[in-house]
C-alpha cells in the first residue's frame, strides 16, 4: 500500500471502539499500512475511505488484458524501473500493422508469416501476438467487413484503429468478443469514443498529441468515467521523445504514484523509422525501455526473431536462472551402445544441446548434472562442474546400468576436467567433445563409444 | 500547469577517458545521467562505434555474410583496418589478436606485436588491442605492444585480475588505457579498479569491460550488471565504478548458431545477413541503453544502423 499509517489514520472514524481487534484506530491504521490487517475488519469505515484506500492499494501500473484465447496478452503491471530489482512481469506485446486498403497478397503474406513465427526456446513459446487494423475508408461498413475478414484469417489479438467513433462501433460489434484494444480516444473524439470502451467492455488507448499533458487530460477524463483498462500513446513520433516519455511515464507511475500515467504504453515503431531495420531498433529500444506494446510495419523473421530473443532475455527472472531437472535424458531412443554426453542444468544449455542431438536423429543419452542453473563454463569456474563432481554424478545417476560401453563425452569448454574425471571414474574413456553445441551433429556422426 | 515527474537525483558522473591522439582522438564518458536521460542530466560525449579487425584471416570462424564486405582485405589487417575507417566510418578500431591464441595458431608475441604496430601506424583513429584472455600470452604481447606503440594512447584489453599488474604497469609506463575486465559482477569490477588504482593507474586511464553476453546467450546478465554499475556510479556516488564501459559484443554475437546459419539452413529465420546484422544491432542497442560507451561491431551494415541510432538518441 502506498499510504503511511498516519495518512490512513486520518481517514478512520477515530472512535477507538476496538471492534477491529486492534486497541485503537491508530494501531489498526498501522496494521493496515504494513499489510497485517484488512480494511473490512472495521465495520465503520466510510465509503469514501474505502474508495481512497482501494485506489491507493491498486498496483501503480494497471495490468491491461487484450485479446482472448491463445494470443491473449497482459501488458503493464510493472513494479520496478530496473530489471535487477525484480522481474519485469509482462513481456512487451509485438504486433504488426495492416491497413484496410492493403492488397490481398500483402495481407496474406503478413498473416502467413505471423503464423509461422513460433519458436520454442527454454520451454517458452516465443511469437508475436497482435495485429493492428487501421481503417483508411472512414466508412463503418467497410471497416467492419475488413475486420471480419482478418478475424476469419487469424486468432491474433487485435487493435482496432480509427478516430471515428461510428466506424469503431461498427467494428466492435463484430469483434467485441475478441476483446480488441480500441485505438483511440483523443482530445477531440473523447465524448463519443470513450463510452464505447464501457459499452463493449474493451480496453482503450488514450492518444495524445505529442505532449504528456494532453494524454494526462485524456486519461483523467477516462478515470472519471471509471474506464480503467487504458493504454497510453503519447503521440510522440520520434525515437528520442518517445524514449523520454516512456521513462517519465514509468517513473511518474512508480515513484510519484501518479494515477493518470499509471498505464502501459503502446509504441508505433512503424511510424518512427524509414526501414524495417531501423524499425527493429526502435522496437528493441521499447522492449527494454518500458513499452507495453510495439507495432511494426511488417513481420519478417530476420527482424522479429532478434526482438523475440531480446524480449525473452529482458523479461526473465534476474535472481534465479531457469533450470532443468538433473538426470538421464534419453534422446532418439538410445540403446546400450549409444553415446553418453554430459552437460549442466542451465535450461538454456540443456535446450540447446538436447535440441542439437534431437535434430541430428542420432540416439544418445544426455546426462544433466545439477549445477544450480549455471552454464558449463560458469559452473566450472564456480567449482560446480569439476572432474570430481561430474564423476560422482555419472557414477550415481545409474547410466552404468543402461549401457555396455564406458565412454563419456564432455563439453569442449570443459576440456580441463578430463584428467580429473578419468581418475574419478577409473577405467572410463573420457572424450572431449566439440565446444559449440552446433558441432555436436557432425561429431556424433563419426563418434563410436568404446 | 504542466506535469513534471520526479527527477532522479544524481550524485556523480562518469569520468571522461580519451583514446588515441590527434584530431581523431575520441573522448567517451562524462555522462551525469542514466544513458540518454538527457532531460535531467548531461551527456557531453556520444557513445562510440568501434569496428572489429582480426590480425589473421578468420576463415571458418566467420560466416560468409560477415566476410563478404571484407573479402579483399581479410589477409591484410592493415588494409582491413583502413577500409573500416575510410569506407565504413569506424570511429575506433578494435584489433583482436586472435593469431596469438595458444590453443590455435600461437604466433610468437613479437610477430603479433609487429602486426599491431603496423595497424596502429596505418590509421588515425584510436585502437583498442584485444587479446586472447590467456594471461601469459597477453602479458607477453601487450608488453611489446605498449612499448612499440608508445605515445599512441591505445586501450589494451582484457586486463584481468590475474594479469593486471603486468599489463597495468605496461600501460602506465607508455601511457595507454587499461580495459579492466571482470566476469559480470559489480563487486569484482570495483575491486579490479581499486587494484589498478593501488598499482598507480590513473582513474581516467581505465575503461570497464563487464564481460559481454550475446543476444539470447546471457545478454540479460550483462545488461543488468551494466545498469547496476551505472547506478552505483551516478546515484550512489561510487567513484570506483564511474568509468566508461566497453562491450566487445560482435565476437559473441557472430559466434551464435543463429548468426551462422545460412538462409537455406534456417529459412524460418529469414534472410541470413539481415538476421545476423539485426542480432548484432539489437545487442548493441540493448547495451547502449544499459550504459555502454563503446560498442565493438563487425558488420558495416550494423555500424551504419547503430551510428544512426546513436545520433537520434543524442538529439
Ligand atoms: C552469463 C554468464 C554468467 C552469469 C551466469 C549465467 C548462468 N546461468 O550460468 C553470472 C553473471 C551469474 C556469471 C557468474 C560467474 N561467472 Co560467468 N559468464 C557468463 C557468460 C557471459 C555467458 C555464459 C552463458 O550463459 N553461456 C551460454 C551457455 C548456453 O553456454 P554453455 O553452457 O557453455 O553451453 C554451450 C557449450 O558449452 C556447448 N555445450 C554445453 N553442454 C555440452 C555438452 C557436450 C557434451 C558438448 C559437446 C557441448 C556442450 O553447447 C552450448 C552452446 O554452444 C560467460 C562469458 C561468455 N561470453 O561466454 C561468462 C563466464 C562463463 N563466467 C566466468 C566466471 C569466471 C564467472 C564467475 C566465477 C565470476 C565470479 N568470480 O563470481 C561467476 C560464477 C557464478 C557463481 N555463482 O559463483 C568466466 C569463466 C572463465 C573460465 N573459463 O574459467 C566466463 C567465461 C567469463 C570470462 N571470460 O571470464 N556468469
Ligand atoms: S473498528 Fe474501526 S473505528 Fe473501531 S477501533 Fe478499529 S478502526 Fe477504529
């Protein structure tokens, strides 16, 4: 909760009746502030107090849900400015623009690429999630038909874009069940556009004119109307201004607890660059710096893939590396003559190595040693992948019962442990494998355990 | 009234470090705000782009997409470095002394140093000489380089705890800059700077190498340690961490599988060259946002993209 005990105390009845279980209202206020009590334990708080406290205890940045089903995303809900303080929660949504006057081949291409862009990495599915559909016709029937057409082609989450409330409403009638993001309420169209968010139960973008103050006015109006699922577009269309806005918004929300800016942002990279390459760098900037959603003009794998990797990196837990359960992993139905390889239990390493073995279709046993989630070299440097450690693990894990040979392949980067490992295992043949996992297929083609 | 969010209070600034001599000398650092937060502090010097040159033909270690722009100069480090400066606008050359690697070519130190000197003499921009992270060999090579390139104000890297005395002394003796290298750890970074200080290396003769991970291969660790170094220096007044940061990133990015797969091998990842270039550029952008002062890059297309990017962010 953002308020101190004294601040809360001022809002309480101050009768010290004791019914809440605390001896005095002040004591109760202190308990509330430290999270040791719940407000409804006091039967006498006013509605006004309840409202103020509820607002104060709301997260500083609203979590906004967009879309339904597989491609639904949550944006916002962030609690810190720097990722080492605490995990960044909700990965930036990545989307692509389609305009209503775009030709079919172009639309088809974007939809196909969207569907193909699915990558599994460290057990996580990486892919873009959104299409932003921009009306160019200013005709309700036309935009409605266009939105319906796209809905028939993809389950992607949608952003509906038109400044005209009538056009928007026509599209919402067909798309409302998909919970699209309405783009946008402006200073001009607010009175007509904002009610649509309520009527159709959809989140909405507040779009400014390039000034923070304008967007603040718009969100304040929305808050007055009790519209809370809001995403901010400040209207900035150059990289540096947008960067400055995003930093200021994050800080205003977290440090100043300034409600009108306590919302995720949307960034139109497509409007801030003159090539897809430049756009990619704009998008990268706002994946790192506080973008809730970034929109690109196209989805080309050579541009989206680096962004997906970056997003995965930035939005991981900074405290604990992702780990894989240690043990014996049979890959491609190995038998008693199949090679045995050993690696660490850092998820990234495990997925890379097992992926290479799988892809080359050579049967093998992969031993995953507990290194507390450290990569091969890091673990070795930290004393968690020594010859002795690895040897003990190999003996204990039970691989000896599954194979007839006595060969073990170690990572090339761990070559230094081979002598010690040979000693520890006594009679085993320790083979130093390649350094990079990408060389494993070539290696397995010729390698015969003995 | 216009809305004004709270301003971050800064108690320090990153100190300025100059590399090279003459007209093309480069000064980095001086920043008194988080990277590009120029609405609340100063950023007198833009981050700089260094281009990577190897002292030997990289052969199979580089994919064709990386070799293509340099195919006429790969066997000639001098011509290669000149091409980077004259054709591609390199502001600094990062010469990697790969031929010295004891686990590979293991070329004698004297020969390695002689090539370094030729490169240094051939270009007017500053040169970072990046060794092979083998203490004995780096000490041998860097001592010769420091002496033979005396007066050129080079930066010598990586200087680790295990060889800081020898390489640090050589830098002091011949007035070069030390690139203090530690494995992704704020405390170790600080400790090495303290050790270098005890040795007599001046504060404005130190760059920090936080150790660089590639996009998808540990980027997040380097990113966060850089943010922490920047915070310690600027917001917590930790003078011993207030040095500019250099990221030797191209060598990490171009080693990854995705940067090496051809378009035919990985059609699902799009055009091979653009993919690798954007992986390199996205890595660079991430590190610039985390506080990098010098990014070492390989492909001319990346260099152009990142230079344009820096210009826009400095606006
Ligand atoms: C990120 C990182 C960290 C992270 C940890 C990340 C993690 N979960 O492991 C942090 C910041 C915590 C860290 C800490 C340390 N680190 Co560190 N770290 C790195 C860094 C940048 C990347 C490591 C990485 O994630 N690689 C990616 C994974 C996928 O690689 P991998 O596990 O090796 O797997 C590859 C291959 O080995 C191969 N492979 C894997 N298994 C197998 C199996 C077989 C059979 C085969 C054939 C191949 C194979 O396939 C994979 C892909 O090719 C490297 C430097 C670098 N650029 O590589 C330094 C590095 C590994 N760290 C190093 C050090 C010294 C440390 C510390 C000891 C520093 C310290 N004194 O505190 C600590 C130790 C940690 C501890 N708790 O005590 C040194 C090790 C030097 C050495 N060789 O002795 C390195 C090389 C940096 C350096 N140049 O100094 N580190
Ligand atoms: S129940 Fe309410 S009024 Fe009574 S002491 Fe507790 S806080 Fe005060």
